[in-house]
């Protein structure tokens, strides 16, 4: 019986052209992370369920893929890279030392509703600083977000920040801090369900009067009726009034905006008290990043400070701050014509830099030697292994966006020479050495 090939909903195959774009993004992101002194780590895809669900909370717990393994153990696929990292730090802090700056790019799994750019199996690109609780560390995460998106060719974006600790101080003043988890999750849905629905849901959690005050808090950064947008100082003044005192959390926000201003990138940063993040483990600064031309696609890079996450696994205090780029959502956004109007088109890379065409399979040894010399010079070289019509071989190269082709028959091989053809402009140089061909590929001249 033949099995029908099919794939689970929310999962997908990645074809070469798609994967080349993804790998190019990985390369650029890794370059950015390493430039900030971050180092890579990895954790298992499968963890004990109690390890993962200890701090996820709410909707996330319902989305986790969990099951019993062959040893009857309760296990689950990781739903993000932060919770496994907290477990990692509790186990290895003495080996890696503090402060520790890491990045991790890998797949995670969530059984959530699928939509454009959102799948049940997807990549996250996380970066964190553990062992420090100060504005400087919070600020560096912002700079990594800025540098990473610039490296990917995205320059029209806005990073919105807020502070969970400040919001909790406000809720404490209202006498409802015990309801903070439900309130935070409701506020986190504001952009999806709108102001009126958010208000109604808040009224189901607390009194109507307090629901109105919560809306006033999260609306401090909203534009006035005449379209005027309050500046950061004005928003901070409103928040101070609502909280009732000048808290350390407000000072942290002021410091971060000062650092951004001094660094020359403050125009990318907006103070937005409606940003709360839905996960329970955030304790301080929280970030969400939006593409200016495609705000409807949602945040493409989010995160914040989580000073108590590792307390689940260790008595040692391990304050941390970090963010995560949703690479699949970002790549889906980069395919949108609205975004591409102002950016270089996202195209797959060539499958190789040069292809050695086959005049006869008996010349395979020479072709292998030629390919090795190109590879030694830093080029990706592929051999076409079957003697077919030249038109078919050229078509093969064209479909794979390979820019150069080497042609060598008996006459060239006898002299140790080759012919090389630029498949972009069809310029051909005949009867040259491999070193001359390498020079031609690099500089356009022999």
C-alpha cells in the first residue's frame, strides 16, 4: 500500500530557494550577535514537561506539544528558547560564568492557530544577557535589535518599550496587583481585540472604575484628538502621576532613553505603556518591534527583563534580559511588496558560484581537481556529473542562479587550461589557467 505524502497543519517543508534566504539571514544575525560579544549555546528540543511549564502560564501551556515517551516520562517540545535557557543557566552557571551573553537560533513548537508568517513549527533567534540588572544591559539588547534589523536590510521599524514593574506598581496602588496576571494578558491583546473589547474584559476582572484607570495608564502614549503625539517626557510625567511617586522603574526608563539619545538612534524608540508581553516571567523592561510599513503583521522582535525566571531551578539569583526575533514572520513580511518598495528585493542566493560542465564523464578526475582549486580559493564549486547537451547543462545552472560555468574538453585538459563563461552577461574567456579564471571571477578581468 502506497502512503499519500502529506504534512501536518502548521508545519512545512523548506525548499532550497527558501532555505538559502533563511541561511543568509542566520549568517547576518550570527555576525551581529558575535559583534556584540555574544556566544552560541544549544539546548534539547525535548524537555521534561514540568521544566517547561513551570513558568509559561496561561495560553502557552495549552499550546505545548506534550506526551509520554517510551519510558512513560512526561515530556514536551520546547515552546520557546528562554525557559530552556533558564534551566541551562541553573545547571551550568559555574561553567559559563557571569555576566553571560548568549544567542540561540533554533526551532520551537506551539500548537497555536496558523496565519501568515505564523506556524506551529518555527524558528526563534534569541539573544540574552544574564547576571546583570541595570539600564546598560537593557540598552544593549535594544542596540542588538537595532543592529540585527539593519544587517537584514530593514531600516523602517519602531521599537516600543514599557516596564512590567511599573505597571505592577500602578496595579498595587489600585489594590489589584493580585490580579496582575489576568490583567496583563488582557492588555496584551489590545492591538488584536481593540479598546472596547479590552475594556469589557477588564471589567470582567475588576471594577469598571479600575478598568477605566487601567485604560488611562496604557493610553498615556496615545495621540491626542488633534493628532499630537506626546513626547517621552510628557508620557513619563503622566505615568508618575498615575503611579503616585517617582519609582526606580521610571528612572530605568529615563536612563535607557538617555542612552538611546546619546547613541544617535533614539528616533527608533517609543515609550508605549500598552506594551506588556503575555508571558508571566517578565519583571522589568519589555520590548516589541514593529515594521513601520506593515504594523498589522505584529511584533517581529520581542522580549524583556526576567529577573526571577531561573528561580524555578536554582536558589541563585540570575537576573536576565533578552529578546527574540521571529525569523519566519520577518521573512514572510519581507516578501510583502509594501516592504520591498524601500528595500532590496529578497532573492535566494546562488546554489554555487561556479559549475564545471561535463564534456565527458571520463574527464571527471580533472573536473574534480578544478573544482577543488576553486573551493580552495573560497568559491562554491559544483560538478555536473552527466554528459548531456550543453543547453540542458546551462539550463540547470540558470535554475540554480549559478553565475559562472567552466567548460573544458580534450584540448583544454591536455594543456591544463579551461574556458570560463559568465552566465549573467555571457562573456566567455577561453584557454586560460585556473588562476586566471579565479582572477576573472573576482575582478571581471584576467
